[in-house]
C-alpha cells in the first residue's frame, strides 16, 4: 500500500516460503502442454505530455471512476473493462487448471494448521477484560468482554459472523468503548475501500442507535462525558483523512461540528486520547512533518492548543505523563530522540532531552507507566526493548535468543502496573505473548500460537541472518528460514520477499502458512533492503526520492548473493512483493529478468508517473515526499526511469502472476491491469503471464478469516507448478 502510516497491513502481504528438494515434472508431455490463447486488450493510444516529453499509454481507457464502478448498469467503457478483467480471470483459471487439486490441498493444509476455536490474550481496561475469539468453521470473530474476572459471564459485544451475512466483503474497523463502559462505537466497511460507517451500540440493552456516521477512517474517540465522540472523515474522492468532527450521541451526523480541517493536501489527520485519559489529541502528518494539538478530555468543547507548529523535516509524536508531554522527535536527531516539556509550555524551545540522539540506535517509540518508561529501539537492524525506572534505578534490556526476530510492545492500556506486555516471534518461533515483570524481571508466557499439525516442531527448521554486499559497498541484511537438511548446492527453490518503502521495517516473523512451502523444499528469505528503516533512519532516506533505485539494486544484489552462496540458482529463484513491494517486483524484472524463474506481484504500484501526476487518486498528494512530485522535471525523469509500466521493453520476462482487487483504493486495479496488457503486447518470451483480479475486494484481499488463503494457495501453487512440484 502506499501510505507509510498504514504499514501494519503490509504484513498481510508477506507470504512465507521454505526449503527442500524439488521434484522434476511428472512427464515432459505435461510440462510442455501448449498454452491457451491469452486475452488481448484493445489499444487506444492516449498521449500525455509534460516537460517536453510525451508518453503514449495504449491502455489508459481501463481507468474507471468510482461512480462508473458503482453504477447499476455499466456504460460502454465500464463493460469493456469488466470484459477484459473477466477474460484475464478466465485465462488464469485455464492456465492453472491442473493445479486446482494442489490449490485445494494447500488451502486445506493452511487452514488445517490454524486453531479454529482460538482466542486472543485478554486485555484489562477500566474493570473489563476484552478479547476476541473465533469458533470452529466461522470466518469472522466474536468481540467479547468479561467484567472484573475472567471467570465472569461473557458479554458478546459484536458477533461479526451475523453482521457479515449477505456481504461479499465485511470488515469491522476501530472499536471504542465509552469511559463508563456502556456504549461501543465501531466502524463497518462493506466495499473494501477502507471507508467506514461508524455506528453506536448500547452494550447494556443491545440497541444500535440511529447515529450513523459515513465516510470515516473507522475509529472514534470518546470524550470523558460519555456522550461526545470525535472522528476523522475521509475525502470521498481522494480518501485522504482530512477532517475531524465532533458528534454528540442522539444527534444527526449532518449536524456534527467540524473541529479541524487539514487543508494541506500533503497531510492527513487522525484523533485519539492519551493513555492518561486526560487529553484528546489531533495529529496531522505528512511524510516529513507532523503537528499535534490537544484539548482537555473533560472539556470537549474547549479550545484546541498546538504542541509544536509544523515544520518541514520535523516529525514528532506525543505521550502524556503527569505535568509533562513526552515527545519522540527528530529535531537535530536523524534517528530520533526523546524530550519532555510542560503541558503549559509545549513549543520545541522548551523541550528538555530525556534520551539523547545516537547514530547507531533508532528510537522507534515509547510506552509510559507510572514507575517505568519502556523504550522501543532498533540496534543493528533488530528491535530491542529497554526498561528505564523513573526513579533512576538500574535500566536493562529484555533478552532475546534468535539470530533474527520480531519483538514489539503489545497492548498496555493500564498505567499503574509493574507488568509490560510484549509480543515475540522469529522465523522458527510461533508468535508469543508475554507478561514481563519490570521489577523482578520475570516473564510469563501467556500464549503461543498453536500450529495444529502433530508433525510440526520448531526444531525441524533453521534460521539465519546473513549480509549481502550492495554495489556501493553497503551491507544489506537478510533473514532466512528453511527446513533442516537443506544443502547449499544451488538446487533449492527459494522465495525472496521484500518491501523497501515508507520506512516500513519488514521484521522476521513466524508464519504457519509458509510451512506449506518450507516442507516442500523452499528456502524463504526476507531482504531488508534500503527504503525500509531496519538499519536506522538513513536506511530509509537512502531508499527514497532520488535514491529510490537503491531499493531495487539492493534486492538484485541480495538475489545474486543467495545464488553465489548456493542457496538457490536463477532456475529456482522466485520473487514476491506487494503494493510498493509490487513496484519493486516490476522494477527488478525490468532490470534483471533473467534472474528469476517466477514472480508474484501482489496489488503492485507500477504506473508511478501517471499516478503521481494525478492528485485526484487516493493518497497521491501525501506521497510526494516519498517518490517526488513529477511536476518537477528532475523527479519526472527519475521516476520515469524506473516506473515499471513506463520501462516495459521488448525482451524476455520471467513467469509472472499479478494480483489486484477491483475495489482497491490504495493501488487502483487499472495499474496492474494495464501493466499486464502492455507486457503481453511487447514481451518476446512464451513464459506464463497471469492476472488475477478479485472482483469483490480491495487492497487487503478477502475479509474472512480463511477465505483470503485461497489466494495464497493459488500463489503457492503457481510457484510449485513452475518448480515441477505436483503434490
């Protein structure tokens, strides 16, 4: 996706892989079976000229407006687009026909490893234990709570299975309970464009109020009076979150008061409440700048005050404790530092340093407790959790054992507690939730993801962390997992995943899904390429704007290193990335198509020049500090030089599967559709090229718990088909 502040959804695009010995095709006759005839999209040239340069887009006609897509009766253009997408889907089904049994087997394996009657670790807030649980065979969750004790009577706040009946897509957004524990605000999206309608439920009576608030980001924040809500509204065209409104229970949403409007189109905004519950906060953010304002949560009609007016290249976030705001910021601190300031004097001139800037440590965030400060730091590419007593006592770091891992601060809503809740995972360790006593240093495992396979054991797999050397000498880390017994003889199928944008760090984590690849001989690798933030802020800055090509060359250098070290060979190397990672896929197949046997580009952002020139497309204006604004001639030519759609050439390309969603608001469906059409037009090989367009969903895929894995099974089967694995 194209917004760095939403990068937690990128994990849904990271598909796992593994190691082993591939089998050859069952017979040469089947392997060489003639391909069916591929769809041919009509060509309707559209000339676009800027900076004296003219581009010709033969497939510009594929772009539809939201109104066209929503119309009950399609117009001629819409029908042409639907006919083309349906033809591509039919062609994909035909080519993959022989894998249908394998797809079903993979799907059954993946779902079979998931504990169906699962439940999240309960979190206590204001006297209630909140948790989410699933029942066997159900696609959607039950959002529940119990009062005071986990032995108490269960209260089902939302049964999403009932709510989702009759919908092809159904997602519940932010859930927020009023301070008196009586009301629940929640958002619903039934289209998959991340536009939520907020509803209010009386948790005592079960009544759904008449209050209906459309076109929101999904969440709502309560003032302390239990009747006033603040929410963020999206622009109906660009989907930019640009207005904060105040709603009073029982009134019509059309009467809601506009509290704040973000008029700068490069910024978006959001609203939340401080952990202390003393302040309501509105944040405005762009790629390189932030601004936060606050008001007393007991006085929702009060005057909002700005903590520090926005400045270009000044990013900051705010937490409240006692009489001070604690501010993580990058003022004269590339890797960020921590300061504090009185709630009465909040400007940056009053900021007092608490944790100094360090060249080798990225300060990613903090969690404040009554007696402790917990700091989330990234050192040499790995997350570290640092516990600092407020009284000046001995600070310490939590210890982790794996060579590559993910550790993160989990839900910690309570302020007055000695216990830190955190999550931990590695390439071989299932996701685990711990409570850690910050005084005694004792940790308690509350829950570890169960893999419902009697043959599964973490001991069957090995993990490594190695470095590749980029062309400019930069050392690029990679996280690797495979089934033990793998031989580095170049024969292993290997799936290389990467993202590399928005400063989003792709940390190594466990996936029961990828076991279907690992157990069939795949090696799975995450390349921590520049454009992410794994190695510090400079790592991000060296992979964006006029240095964006470092992202692509890093990936290629990682692939070359894996081949040189015998993990795989070009005949067995597979590439995968989604959204901005799909841009990566498009760029590297233009640069080094001979390096890969197969590529999956998921919801790929590939028509970069055209999208960044069109400010009506969702999220474009907020992207200028990531990619550059092509209205500037220097950026235009640089972006064009790597834009996958613009750089398609008459040459051989690897086997490719491209996926998209008709309702995608992040990367519009027409980008991958046009890309596939142009590749078909000019490529010189007979390799497989498939487009899968899910006509019911958007950027994140299907909404059900299991339904999404049908697409994963298809992607895995595509790799296995190319590798000659048939079982």
